[in-house]
C-alpha cells in the first residue's frame, strides 16, 4: 500500500510537467505548436491516473476490510478468554494469544496510519467509493476498542503473574509426561515389521503423525507461555523437544519406506492374481528382477528398516521357486500329475480358477 501511495504521489507531481497553458515554444526561427498533442497526452495521462486510482481503491478497500475482520476476531477472542481460566491449557492459550497480539501492535498501528492517508488520497483524486466501502473511521473505532481490551487483559495478566507461573509449570510437567508416554508407545508400535501390509502401516503412521503434530503444538504453546512469564530463556530447546523431533523424523522416513514398499506390494499382488493358465515363467522372472532392481535403488535411509528386508527376501524367494514354476508349466505335466500333486499337498484346486499366488 505504501508503494501504491508513492506511485500516486509521483504521478501527481509528474502531471505538473504537462499541466501548463503554453501551447507553443520557439527555438530561434523555429516555432513548435503542441496544443493538440498536449491535449491528447493529458487525456491519456488522466485515463491512466483514473485506472491506477481505481486499482488502488480496490486494493485499499479489501485490505481495510481484511484488517477490520482480523482485529474484530482478535477482540472477540480476547473477550472470551480470561486470566482466571480454571483450565491450565486455557491459561496457556490466553498467554500465548496475548503475547502474539502484542507483538503485532506496531505493525498494525502503522497499517492504521496508511489507511488514513490512503483514504484521504482517494478523496482528493475524486474516487467513486462503492456503497460497500468500509470507512477508515470505522476501522479506527474497532482498532481503539481492540487496544482498550488488550491493555485491560494485559494488566490483569500482570497482576496475577504468580498464579499463572504455577499453572504453566504444572502444565509443563503434564506435557513432558505425555511426551514420554507417546514416545514409549511409538517405540512399541511403530510399523517397521515387513509382514505388515502397506495400507495398515500407512494408517498407523497417519494416526501417529496427527498425535505428534498436536503434541508439538502443545509444547510450543507452553514454551511461548514460559517465555512470556520469564520462566524460560527465549529459544531454549529441551531434551523432550529433541526426542520428539527424532521421532517425527523417523516417522517421515517410515512413510517414505511404506510408500515405496506399497508400490512393490501392488506389483506383487498383480502377479499373485495372475491366472495360472496365462502365467509365463520368463515374464514372471523379468517382473521379479525389475522389482528387485527398484528396491536396490531405494535411498540408503529407506533400506535400514525390517520392512525393506522382508520384501527383499520375499522377492528373492519367488525368484528361487521360478524354476519350479517353469517345470509346472511344462507340457509334460498332465492332468493326472496335477491330481497326484493336489493329493500330496492336500488341496483342491480347479486349474481354470488357479492363480500364481496360490502356487507361490
């Protein structure tokens, strides 16, 4: 908005260059009459100026409306929170909200000044204000009401600093215990075993990711509250923060593993579902070799988990038995041989319904 205002001022100053009653200039014996050109230039200049004023007006109006909504929402939120909150988490939220709003005061105060000068500039430029225009007086009125309640709430907080400090210390202990319990649960239940199906592993990881995110937010709010109440140095990182960060990093690695393993599983499932009568051992071997190559190209950090080793062993196992698949597909193997085989295996197969997965 400041740049737009500067642009409009520059345009106004530049207008003086051509805004003159003179229409002729002499250079020795040469006379230049520029009246017609001057009127065309003035017309174009005014057209550009009107267009720029219109764009600035739209931008300023939207900006003022957004600012008004933000301030109004912040004021309402402050009114609905009290330093006397019975819940410690509510007290944490109140303190962090208050500190967050106080940090934005200077920037917002500058914005109010910009809105005032901007509207005056539009008035001088004879801008046609739309009926929905929010006047700067209304914005300033909301700003004044916001500042009043902010000062009152801040004063209340300062008068009960001791009680608040005790609440935040207690909440800090609760959050630390939650962190310990969650990390222990993660170590027990994180999906690293290969026999887990990718969709099940991904679902588990999504649940943990949401829990980690909420806990991280709670920890950040407590830290902000402690800093505001001078219970901790700004920027201090606790051991709990480090442990949580390590767990989150491991979770992201596991998500990467299961996304890639999931692609391999999909291909394996397609091979499993292939009807036995259409199986071609050579193509099966090529498909398995291709999947093994894909896995060997996984990043090193993804190859350290049991799920990777499990899938690798499974593919190598299928490759080993591919010679047997070739023999079973031999024309020398007749129906009576299949009957003998099924009796030995104690299974009842119908060759037209049989799949490669059942043979594997």
